[in-house]
């Protein structure tokens, strides 16, 4: 009663007598309690709101005219809670203030425990991602700290060299003079020293770079990048295949089904091409995301793209379950000469490259296994401390579960 998101007095209509009784209501998460009064120790009843629907309703017909009491009831604001459970009657409520009624309707709309769990899972994934970033930054900070310490040591050594060189220079000078009167031999020595220091620094840097290029980590990163580049090329080819399926077959057949003498019905078109257009739109978005990541090379972060793709995989479930049936419907439709002739015209399109409609319908069947293989290869060349390794493992497990 104290921790609820919304509390206050409402009038409740009883199902037995159709009379209105004022009760004190308290909404907590996805449960609506009601009490006889605000100070009541125990609730008089409760309603489970999970999966319900709440909407504003007009005043009952009996309240439109009559006495002053009916006129007062006409000013009440009514709303109804429709439950998803079979056999449970709707809950009819009313209040005197319109703003209060809107707040009650909005609060009941948001009273879903499953939404809270989903939000918690999203926040947990973000938290894990941030923790991984913090750990990576700590490692980088330690490396930078060590580099600064080494550079401080190098600076102190160079300072001591400069002091020794200045002392040698003072000894070599026969007299105190201006900078312009410096001994030409000393100038030559300084030039040689400057050249040698630069040469030594360049050689040391070249050795460091060469050592990294030949290291196992660099080799692993090269292979990982190549896998990503191949994945982008394969995704581009797959989007093109879906584009041909939708634009060369689905949409023309949908138009043919609307003609005066249709060679195929709309139901058969829907059965053959179930979810094909939605799958094309989904992968166009996924492909654009991949190209954007490639633009940020050499930093390639892909796990968040799979997070976008995973909630939509139930579309693939429906397509795979319907695949055998779609081929059977297509074979039955081919018995119609008009349809068979029209289909051969579509297959003769240069964009089809001599492939039949059955071939294009089969391409989505292999896409999920292809993603699983790609993620296996990516994880094989992704270090265990990498910022997105856990996200990639999560995506692989979800895809394998769908594949099973």
C-alpha cells in the first residue's frame, strides 16, 4: 500500500448487483489491490494485471439524463480493465477527475512484470558491456603508466647526457664567446650526434613495429578482420538474393493475383513467400550496420548488431517451419498452365541468372547456420579479454538454440 506506483479512491462496479462502491485502490507492479478504506489493515481483493488491456469508455446510457444525481454521475470518468484470462469479467472503474483517470489508465498499461524483466536483462547486458570497457581501460592505463615511467627514466638519462656534453663543450672551448664563434669541429660533432640519435630512434621504432607485425596477436587480428570482410561480402550477396526474390517474384505475383483472371490466389502467394519481405528489410538494416562498422576500421565492434538481429529471429522460425509447405503449394500452382508460363517468364529475368524460384526460397534456410559458422571463426580469433567476446558468445548460443 505504501510502495505502490499509484494509489487513491476509485468507484468499482460489482458484477452481481451492477452497483458502484467506492474503494481505496493501490497498484503495485502488476497487481491491483483494493481496500475498504485507506486505513484498512488487509486488502478486500486483488486483480492480476499481467497481459491485460485498459481503455477509457463513455458513461453508461442510464447516466445521460434524469435527476441531479444522474447529472453528477455523467461527469464521472469511466475506464475498463480487460483481462487476458478466459472467463474473467472486465473490471469497470470510474473517478471524478479526468487527469487522475488518465494517470490510472497509463499506470495500468505499464503494469507488466515481463516488461520489467526484459528491461532488467537489457540493463544487465549494458552493465556487463561497461564493466568490460572499464577493465580494458584499466589495462590500457597501466600500460600507459609503465610507458610514462620508462620515458621519465629515458628523459633523466638524456638530461645527464646533456650535462656531460655541456661540460665537455666547456672544456673544449679555449675562450668564452658567442654562439656564432663556436668551433666548427664542435658543430660537426653535434650534427653527427643528432643524426645518430635520430637513426637509433627510427631503428628502435622499426624493430618494435616489426615485432608486433610478426606476433601471434597481430596474426589473429588479421584473420579476424578477414572473417569480418568476408561476412560483409556474404551479407551483401544474401541481401541481393532476397531483393531478387521479392522484386522479381513476390511483388509481380502479388500484382498478378489482383488481375481479372488471376493465375494464383493471394493466399497461395502468402503461403509461398511467408515473411520473405520482412526478412529482406531486416537484413538490409543489418547490412547497413555492417558497412558502417567497416567504415570505422580498424575498430570492428559487431556484437551490438547481433543484439539487434536476435529479437527478430522468430521470423526465421516461421519461414523454416513453412518452407516444405511453401514448396508443396508452389508445385501445386505449377499444375496451372497460365501460372507455369508466367513463372518461367519471371525466371528468365537476367537478375535471376538462370536460377529457379525454388532456389531463392531455399537461401534463407542456410543463413542461420552461416552466421553460426562465422561466429565460431570470429571467437577462435578473438582474445578472451576482448571487450565483445561475451556478447559474441551469447549471440552464438542464441543462434545455435534457434538452429536446434
